């Protein structure tokens, strides 16, 4: 099954070792603007862009000369250079190559002037024997690389993120690997039939080492011999929206964050870790929904058997959503809007299970906690914080929101205080000093138009953050000359956390 040992690797640069997809897209749209052509979305750009890039521009800007387009593009791209960064796993992969004595080259269309800035950012220059830059058509140059350095094709691997890279590898008679970290989707790469497609370089290195560096003669099928246990969650915010992310490895379809459970890791701990790594969100109120048995899901980029442990959970404000390398787009949408997206099949099944109407409301998923039943006999138990002074940005006119204004907030948290009454221990109750401090910080880097929306958001957040059966929030605003204050008062229960509905 296995052929010669891989001793040489030719890399594409952009999208393979360096993340500059967004920079190239923005520079392209600036070029379109100067060409009097409407901009395109990032999704359309990934679907349409190709090398040699002249064919791409011929479709969109046939009325502008190649030299003029190149001049405009280079000017625009110059302003985006500082936003590029090394791709995850790239440096480790290069270090492994160097430690194992592989000879490395770069064959790229990137302009030599811009490439120097890339090297300043990445510091990758010491890993390579030779850089071939500004290459319009790699198919015409790969033979030169092989001949000049006396590389045996059977010992040489070409790694790239675009169809053109796979075509160049085939033209040179070398092995080919497509990575999903750049410009082309799995479907686009698969259409060129590379030897293997990997999610990222971190996945490729074990394959290279699987038989002492030999490369498979036939297209490789990677994956575990046993089902892979994974966790994933439909994440809600306090207003009832859900987070959808878009990933290369699921055929660019929309889905939910999640990943593999580590050995020795509790399932919910693994879910929290994966969500934090992929989205930068902290979550709580985790509720189990279902298990899905996904055997070779057609949308996934390689054969695999997953046991998908699906949950719902609530994102802890503030929602500083930030994706890592595993996804490239995200949206906070209503569950109804999520159902209208191009979802992968497991996510659609989860969404349908959660939103499916039930004859008995108690059977709805995700199930509400039993706090209401447990504390029904202690409805009079409550913690009260009265007139917390805060400075938040709020107001319908834009001018009013330019600077924070004084508000007074009163909070009543209802729930059983029986455990604290018996134990006299702080960890058995709600620390009202922490409540007051975190409410004061709740408005940092945020703003609201309506007092009603702020009151609702704060009540739901307090329920999520500190617990209780119900929370009542009253917020006073001092804006009218002939009144002491205006106020909004709302009561929210734990069943509102996921639904986002108001009582």
C-alpha cells in the first residue's frame, strides 16, 4: 500500500501556512470598488476565487486591464498586511519537518514585496531552502523546482488549500494534500481528487509518521477504528437567540460549536472547554438533549463515526464571541432564523428536537430545571439589593447614549435560603457583594435604547449567573424634569432563560 518516504515538501503559502483569507477578500472588494463593481460576500469569494487569478477577474472585471487590476489590488492589500497571522499548527508542523530532516520549499503567487512583511510577522524564513514567489501559474513552475533541486517526485509532497495547488501537484507528478484552512472548500478540493484532504496541518503530521514517513499510494482514509465521542451545544443568549457557526470541515454548512472529549475529562467539562476554545464564550445552565449516531456523515470532510452528545446551554454575558481557526463565520439568530440556514444534518436534528412542539409542555426540550418545584414552599425566601447606583449608556436618541447616565437598580432574587439558614455558610447562598459588583459592571462596553430591554437582559442574566427561582429587577432612570424618576420593573423565572420569553 505504501510507496517512497516523503523527503521534500512544497508548500503553498497563503491559506496553507498563513491566514490571510479575510485580507485578500477585503483587498479584492476594494479593487472591485475602483473597478465600479459591487462587492461580494466572503462566502461568494471563497466559492468563486481561483488561480490563476486572471480567470477570476475576467469574470468580474473584464473591462479593466490585468496590469491596472494588479496595481489596485497591491495598493489595497498593502493596508491589510498587518492583519495576517500564522495558521494554527503551521509552526509545529514546520518544526517537525526540520527535526526529521525534510527539505522545504514555497511555491506561491504572493507578491514578493508583501511576502517580506509576512516573514516579519511569521518568522518562518529559517525553515525553507527556497522561495518561489509571484508565480502566476504553479503548474508551469513546479517542474522547475523539481529539476533545479533534483527532487524525486515520488519523495515529494505538495500541500495547498486551492484546486490550483492540486493541479500543480498532478502536473509535477508529486503527491498532493489539500488543507481546509484557506480559500477552497472541501467540495472544491475533492473535485480535484488529491491524495488526502485534512482539516489542518496538525492532522497531517500523524499521517506522515504513520509508517515511518511513507506516503500512501491510494487516497488515504483517516479516522479512528472506533466511534469518536464528541460534545456539542446549541448555545442561547439571554434574549433567546442561538449561536450558529460555519466551518470548512462540515462542507461550509452551519452548525454548533463542539469537539472531542479528552481522556479523563468529564463530559460537561469537555463541552465548556470546547466552547471556550472555539468561541471564547463561557457557558452555564447545561442541559442534555440527545445522542446522535453519525456514521460517515456526508457533509464531513472525511469518513468518521461520531457519537454526538448534544446539549443546550446559556452564554454568560458579556458575549465577546471570537472564533478560533476551526470556524470562519458566526451568527446570533433566532431559532426560526437558524432553521432557515444551510445546516449540517446533526445540527438540524438537534434544532428540530429542541423546538418540536409537545402535547405536554413539561416534555419540551430542553427540560426546565426542577428549581420551581423544589422551592415552591419557600417562595417568601428572597435576597434584596435596593438602589444600586450604576452608570450605563441608554436612550433612544444617539446623542443620549454618547455618555453614561445614572441609573438606580433594585434586585429581588427569590429561592430557597434554607441551606444557608441552617449552615450559616456563605457558599450556601448568594454573595450579594458579588451581585452588586457584577451588576455595576454589566453595562461595560454595552448600550441599550430602551429601559425595557435593559431590564429584561439584566433579569435573565442575574438568573443565569446567580440562580434562584425568579428574579425581579426594577431600574429607575432620572430623565424628566417634572418627575422623581421613570422606571421599568420585570420578573423573570428560570423557564425564561432558554425561551427568552417575557412574563
